[in-house]
């Protein structure tokens, strides 16, 4: 049996990096020419020189909030806010709506969302029947999985969400090999089947997404005969990373470039440090460049034991947006980043908010290589200037702050 979806998965890391960086200037030029939003975002940037990860950081991060704002501003003329490089017609199969609402196009290409690779890694094979329990209503979740299943050569039953008894009836009659959907609904199906004596033991494998599936739940499924694999995909980007039989993090998809940046900034962190996932997709239809997902993760060192040579991430580790209200004022991670930027000797910072109701206190903990010339006083002045609030400063040794991606920690008591 073939162990990999295609040869791209096993090319050398250097070959992959060279191919992606070589493709980057063309993708950026395409986005600049065919996407009104990126024509604006990239207007002062010579994209022909963006051919390395270091050069990529010259481009600002576009976050989902900005995408939504542009869509709202241009909705009467362009539902996509100028981000799509497609127009309605044969090249655009569907339009979806995600909460916001944010509208996303689906291009008319096989496996548009690049999900086949993840399903193959989860054991899906040609001839399998996939019971798809993602929603077919407005949002793209079901279609993301269905297009990947077709790319692998599977047949799909569109179960959708809810109607547990009817879904179980179909599973008994059709005997599906695999499941696609949320882990919580798969658990509901298995528990209901056990409760009612329904035999759905044909189900041996599953690809789950949309919510966390901790190791304890993966083990619970395994005890009931189902091997469950997680994937990380979004409506905007398609497949980003997926789990393999090695059970060591998630392997990054071949069609995206992943960066981990310090929350509130566009500055990449060191490998292994927790930060915000920022994705550049090589999809020409919806060419999102340095798109901030708002999710935290970290690069996992080494290569996957399955022979896949792509970079790996640790999986979903929380949300990056840590905006906090202190004494009636919002303080943003980007403001902490601005304070750090002013002091080259400060390598990392964490704003800790403590106290009880109506008695907020904040302390900026900074990792500094050297302390002198009134560093604490200067940082305190910068806090007051940037945030309009007073705060204490604590200098700590390099490497002592937690590696959890938090720039702002709310440690207040709300009792």
C-alpha cells in the first residue's frame, strides 16, 4: 500500500523551501494584480524581491478582523472585500458564509481545500465510504472534507449535523468505512449506537476537525475500534496541517507557508516558541498573504517518523488575541510589542494584570540581557506613554518567562 499521498510529502526540506520561495514572488504579483485588497496592502512593496522568509516579513500581517472590515466596507460591490482573485462564473463553484458574516469563495478545482492529503494520512483510501457529518448549510466544513475524500477516491454520504437516529440508521444500512466531522458528534454517534444496540462497527477511521480532540478522547475512540486523526483547517485557508500515524504534532500542508509570530506583531519567534500562526497560501483563487489566524501554536523540531519531511506544528494551543481592559482602558498585545521595540536590550515581555475588582495593577515583566542606565524607569515611562496607564516593571533573566504565547496575562481575582 502506498504510504504517502504524493511525492511532495517526501522531498527534502531544502527542496520544499526552495520551491515555495521561488513561487512566492509570482503569487504576490498575482495577488497584487488580481486582488484589490492586496493591491492596496502591497502597493509600496516590490514583490519581485520577496523570495525568502526574511523578506516575507516586510509584508504586514492581515488579520481576520481587517478582512471582515474590508468586506463590510465593500459589500455592495464585492462580497469578498477585494481579497478574492476570482469572479462569479465557471471558475467559482460556491460562495460560503462564516460567522461575521465573512464570505469565502470556492474555486472550481479538484480538492480546492487541499484536504485529500490529510484524509490519506488518516487512512482513507479509494473505495471507502465516508460518512460526512459536517454541516452542508452555508459554511464550507462539509465541502472541505468532501472534496478531499473525492481526491482520495472515496464515496461520500452527506450526513450533515444532527438527526442522530437517522444518521445511525444510514450507517447500519450503508456500513461506512470512515467518518468526517467533529469529535463531539462522533462520540454522540458511538454512545447512541452502544445504548440502542446498533452495529456500526464498520467504522474504523475518522478525520476530525472544528474543535479540540485531546489524547484522552482519541484513546476513548480507539477503545471503540475507531482510529481518529485531527486536522487543522479554516474556511479562509483550507488545510493548514494534519495528524499522521506518528501522533507527533501536525504536519504542515504542502500548499501553505507557515510562520509563528509574536502575538500582536508580525515578528517571527524562535522555533519552539509559542506564538500566533500566520499563514501564506499559494492558492491563486484566494491568495491570502501573511494571514493571521488568531490561533497559537509552535514549531515542533525534527521530522515526522512516517517519512513526511514537511515542518510540523504542535497543534492548537489557544487564542492569540489577549486584549484586556485595565482600569477602563483596553490594552492590546501590539502595545506591549511597541514598548519592547523601543528597547533593544529587552528580548521578551509579559504584562501581568493582577488585583481584585476595581483595584487593577499591572506589571511588565521583561527579559533583558543587561540592566543599566535606568532601564526600569525608561520602560515604565514607555508603558505610561503607550498605554496611558501606570505600571510596574520587573526585569527577569532571559529564558525565565513562560513559553505559552501569552503577551498579556490576566491574573486578577473576580471573586
